[in-house]
C-alpha cells in the first residue's frame, strides 16, 4: 500500500488510458489551438485542469452521492450540460459553413477567423457541465483508496495529481498538434471547414449521449 492507495500501478495504467479517450474537453482544446495558437490552446487547457480539479474535490466531498440520491438535481445538471455541448456543436457547424462558403474569395484570403470568447472560461464550463464526470471520478477513485487510512485526503490528492499529470501531457500534445494542423489547413479552407464540421458533430453527439445518461 502506498499512502492509503491500495494498487497504485493499476490506477496509473487505468488513468493513462482513460485520459486518452476522446471527449469534449480534449476536442475543444485541440480546436482552440488549431484556430488561435499555442497560447490560447493552453488557456483552454487551464480551464480543463481547473474544471477537473473542481470535479475531483466535489467527488471526494460526496457530490456524487448527492446526485445519486437526488434524481431531479441530476437531471437538471444533465440536461443543462447536454444543451451547452450541443450549442457549441451548432456554433462550430455554423462557423464551418461560413468558412466553406467563403473559400476562394477575398474574405477567405484575409486573416483567420478570430473570436473574443475566452477559451479558459469556455473550457471550464465544458468541464463542469458534466455530471457523469463526477460519478466517474468517485467510482474510479474509491476503488484505490483504503477507507481505513488515517488521512483520507492524501490518497485523493495523489490520485488526482497523477490524473492531472497525464492530462497536462496529453493536452500539450494536442495543442502542438493542433497548431501544426492549423499550418496545413490555413491554405485549404474547405478541408479546415470539413474538420470543424466533424468536431461540431461530435459535440452534438456528446450532448445527445449526456442527455440519455442514467444514474445506473
């Protein structure tokens, strides 16, 4: 046993593969880096880190149990999160359609499309508007924490730090990969619009999946 963690290497392996699973957080960071560069990509990543940290703290504090015992509250958070993800998807599809129509025109040759929206705040909301993440964190963490350990906060901190370390490394790869793709797509507006459309469709799919999620 390691500081109240029953099987740390199994957790490390599991957390590594879980982080690699695609989701709205990682796709948003990738899209932000591709559209606005490394700095804004990391602003989005910072929002993801903070959102995940808040969810971990809430999970450790018993928020998952509250959602399980209060279906009405779970449904309110669930549908709000689903609607927000779907809205982001529709916004991406609309932007992709405009870019596709502008391809080859003087408007397309101008500077790349920009937005005043703060990626940190948007990524934070994306992370927090997902009640299934709270349930996942508590169900995953609880398997590796010894309830008899004298300082239960310590194993949660260690497990959370490991998860965040993998998240930092993974999102960094996506950010620099996104900026590389941006250079490739800058002169190919229709291809870029097609990629944005695909990401937007995935966000709508995430929203639909969340809307049909259950407490089981």
